C-alpha cells in the first residue's frame, strides 16, 4: 500500500528529493519503479496526490524544477526516445551510444542503458523493433566491433557471391604484387580500406570458408592471424631466394665463406643493418641459421661455432672479452 506524502517526515522529503535528482541524472528520467521501496513509493505517492489535487505547493515546485513527469505516459516517452535512436543511427551507422557522442545524446545514452538493464520487462514488440534497427543489447566500451561495422555496410562476410569473393581475392593478389605480402593494414590507406575489411572477414570466418577458398588463400601466402606490424623475418625470408636450412650444400658453403670474409673485415660475426647493402643478403642468411639452428646438421653447427658465430642476435656489436 502506498504511503501518503504527509506520512514521510519533512526532513525525509529533502533526502528523497536529493535521491530522486541523483536517480534522474543516472537514468535520464524520474520514473522510479516500486521495487525501490522508499524512493519508488515516494514518487508514486507524489503522483497520486497531484492527481487528487492535495500535493503541497512547495513540493510541487521542487518536483517541477527537475521536470518531473506527473502523468506517466510510457508509450509516448518510449516512442520519442526510439525515434531519437533511429536518428542517432542515421548519423553514426550504429546504435552503441556512448560518452564520445557528447551532450546532444546524453539523455539518449541513459535511455539506451535502461533498455538494456530492463530487457526482460520490455514487451516482445519493443524488443523486436529494437532488434530490427541493430540494437546492441550488451554495452560496449569502445567503438563497434569489426563484425558490427561490416554488418552496417554492404559487405557480405562469408555469404558474399562468388563474383564478390573472386573480385576481392584478385585485389589481394594485386596488393601482394605491390607490397610482397598479404597483411593489409591501416598504413596502406584509403585505396585498400575495403580490402582490409575483407581480409579481416576471411580470418574471422575461416571455419566457414570452403576448403577451395582456404587452399587458394594459403597458396598466395595469406596470413590467418592478424599482424600489427610488418611481416616477420621468416616471412620476409620466404619471399627471397634464401632457402633457410633447405639450401644446397653449395649455397650454404658460399654464404659461410662470405661470413668468414665478413669476420676478417669486422672481427666479429654479428652482421647488422649498419653494414649496408653489401652484406644485406648475408644478414638474412645469418638470421636464417639462428632461427633454424635445431635443424642444422651437427657439422654445420660446429663449423659456425669454430668461427665464433653468435647464435643470439645482438643489437650492437659484441663486446670484447
């Protein structure tokens, strides 16, 4: 049973009003549910007294100052906020309203939060309408996920037509011919922005791709795990004529003799960038021996040890003992 406002002690009015102001700041409205025993009963009692014409003038003025809704018309309020969300989506291409969207959408952000927290109390019709515009029921702290961004474009993820997929695949081949790898990133600019999204979609949906598409991507050196920076040394070596451990005996011997010549000039085996173009190929070969040490024959490991080969890369030249 609702208590009459008069039954709330006067000093309690100020406490409840302050709590109501805080509630509105948090939720964007002052429609406190009755499950909130004290504040909910206070709000309901105020509306009841207003309707009966018995509310005190001072209390009415204080509630008017916070734009208190004396008549609770949830249907009109909800529809107004829903239309505002549609307008927001038309501007931002998603429904994930957050702090970054400023004062203009501050109230809408609160309404969105209340729909999420009260989903179980919403009618099936309201849930359906929110779903139809791509409402995100779980709050996101940052920008929408890549999948949500792609869902808001005409990009069809794995369900693209054969023609669309083929077109993007050929574009990836063109990209590789220019950059010597398939790791499309932000640094490659607007020209490859759409291709970057397509590449990301292939990675996230690898299990849904046909075996033929996976095979074709593998054949051009597609990188299934996204890389934030340039390709690894091993991937760079794979794109050169350095054969890692599988080089011929003659090839390995030639590089080994070149390393001996390098040591005679520099008194160490730590080939680096500072040694310029002349030893660029040797630097790659040295790196390959380090990477594949466990695959080298014991004879090759011994010969490298005999000339003081440094198995762990050093950024500078070795210190003298």
